[in-house]
C-alpha cells in the first residue's frame, strides 16, 4: 500500500522520514515510555533508525502497520506518531512530551479512525494501553472509544509478556465524543 497523507485542522499526518531520527530518539527516551510502552529500553538512536528505515516502510509496503508522523506543517518537525495495525485491528500512538495536553493526539486519532472506516473493510477499531497510562486512556475516551475492560495486552511487551491493559473499541458510525464507563 502506498503511504497516505491526512490533513486535520492543525496537523498534517504523513510518513515518518529518516530526518525524524533525532526527535524519535529524543521523545522515546521519556521515562513514561519505559513504563507504558513496548518500545526498546533504553531507547537508542539505532532503535529510531531501525524504526524509520525498516518498520515504517515495510509496514506500509505490506499493509501490516500503517504509521503516520504528526506534524504542524507538511515539512514541520515531528510531534508524535500514530499507527494502525490491521492484523491486530488496533491503533497505537505516542506524542512527544512538549506537545502533550493540547488535544493534538485526539485530533490525530479522529483523522486516522475516520480514514480507516472510509477506506478499509472494518467495522471496529481496537485500542489498548498498559494499565495506568492515563494520557492514552484520556485520548481514547475523548475520541469516542468505548471502554471494554482490563485484560492481557495483545501487543507483546519488551519482556515477552502480555501485561494487564485497558481495552476499548470504536465502531463505524460512532461519534467522536466521550462515552461513560471509563476507569477514573
């Protein structure tokens, strides 16, 4: 599949590029990534290089994982990343620390889920995060996902396990508005 660019009111979602390596490496050394993400730890520049040179292009070429960079302009600096894994039927995302708290990721989630429902033959999209990741939970809630409970993660953690995670789903036609029933 050829990469797709999406445009929102405040962002351009485009393919992460080799030029993003320093920001990917910087953002992924955030201590929150150690606690809440399955990314390598400690995260090194070589991990960012592998992600940008192998994971992203192979994911798009095979349709296995479609990954977008969040940018404030077409050639702007990387703000964060969002991806859809059709095999798992879910989305995942992260935002660099300087860009959190302004609703950018919710806007990106809305754009990606709208694109998926408009172009792919799926009726639901899943979401999960390790228990305790309140920022990820807040984005999913605001984007209109319905909380479906706690259970083992579908994504394999760096230790090879499946830690207890929060799960949610959004269905075709659901509004991008919070639903009740989320953990406090």
